[in-house]
C-alpha cells in the first residue's frame, strides 16, 4: 500500500505523570474510552464501569479483544498479586506522520487498489463463498481486522510502578537501614526519572527488593527510546498512540471485493468475540457464541472463574492474617 511520509514541522516533547487509579486495557485503550478501577476490592473482570451494567464485560473476558494485549495481561497479573494502584510516567517523541493513500486513490482517482500480490493470492484462495474459518486462516490471522489510515512514528520512554497499598507504608530492614515507601517518595522518584534515570532506577529497585510493596517496569521503544531523537529514523521508529497522536484505522473490509465485505465483518466479529472458537450470533439485544465442534466449551468464562477463585483465595488469606494480628495483639 502506498504510504506518504512527511517530516514533522517540529519536535514535540511532553512529560506526563499520573497516579493511576484507572488502568488502560492495552494498546487500543484510546479507542475504548472506558477503563476499570484498579483499587476496587473485586475481580478485575467484574465490570468496566458502573454505568455499563455489564454490557461490556465481554471485552475483558477470555473471549474479548483485550485479553491477549501485553499491557492488559500484565495488569491482570499484578492485580491478582495485590498491586492495586499504578503510576506511569512517560514521554514521547513524534517524528514522522504516516498516511495511507490506498483508499484515497480509489475514491478520488478511481485507480485500482495497490494491494500486495500475496494479499491478492489469499483473496483468490477464498473463492466466492468462504467459510468463517477460511477467512480467519487466510486473512485475519495474517493481516488482522483493520489497516492503518494515519498514525505517527516516533519513540517512547516510560516508567511504570505498581503499588500494593497494604504494604505501602510498612517498614522493612534492608542492609541495616529502614526503608519506607510512601506516595510522596514515589512522587519524587518518578519526577526525577528523566533527569537522573540511573539513580532513580537504582533507588526504585532497592525499594522493590526491600519492601515488596512495588513492582517497577521500564519500557523504551524506538532506536534509543527518546534519548537521541536525531537518530530516530523512519525504519526503526515505532507507532506512538497518545491522545495527541491518535492511530486511525479502517476495517479491512474496505479494501475487499463487495461480495466479501459482509462475510468478512461476520468473521471478524466472531474472531474477536469468540476467539476463533465459534460464530457470534446476536438476537433480541443479546449476543453469544455458537461453539464449533472443536471447542464445545467456548462460552465458558474460564478466565473469569479463575480470577474470581483467586480473588476469593486472597480475601480469605487477608482475613486470616487480620485475625491472627488481632489475636497476637491481645
């Protein structure tokens, strides 16, 4: 597909520091505009928002589109380990604007779509009446469900700190010194990350080992993160997706032959909602998966059940510890 590369007019840096009680669910969190409260004492799968009334629960289930996102997977694991709050400080460098002209040429100049030969071969293999499974295997698993319309290439550096509030203010002995983790200390350390990265990481890792109240993750994307934007060329840059640099997508059906478009939409919805294990059916404002013969249990929310069991186990352990502390205090 034809891409138009334009050099950005200037370099834009921005620094954000957030104490997150709200967790983004993955790389498409800008698209959802809904998130889940992390510090609730319930399962992270129980609801997205109090106003949603459970209608969007499937987005977070093992059949939803976010369950494989690395950022959401990390969020689930940390939540189950007791880390209920998150700091994230990051900066982006936006260097190149990327535009796809494939549909513009078709719409305005009536030119044929400049599709890759391999993509056209896969279309021909589908025939006139492909099954959902054929579309999954030949199109969706290879090319996804959407194509890029416009985006920004650049780099990002970020520091993420997960907090366990129950351990936050406890003291632990480390190398003969008493270490105390507080929100104020974390604020100060996070604020100094980009000015004194090595020292900040060293202190954070010390607190992580000494108190077990925090988990620290550093992410640097692009050739050198954001530390040297002069070398941030278009080849090694990555897509950035902040509110200032949104990624714009279109459904892949827009470049398919007309006779395939509706069938592709059905296949894409089934792929996302049913994880390729069945066909999504909707009637009377209710949707469910009609499971294929290979996956008769595709409607069973295994991840939800496991998360609830884990939440109950942690609640039980917490009550036992509180009871023991009460008995010992007497």
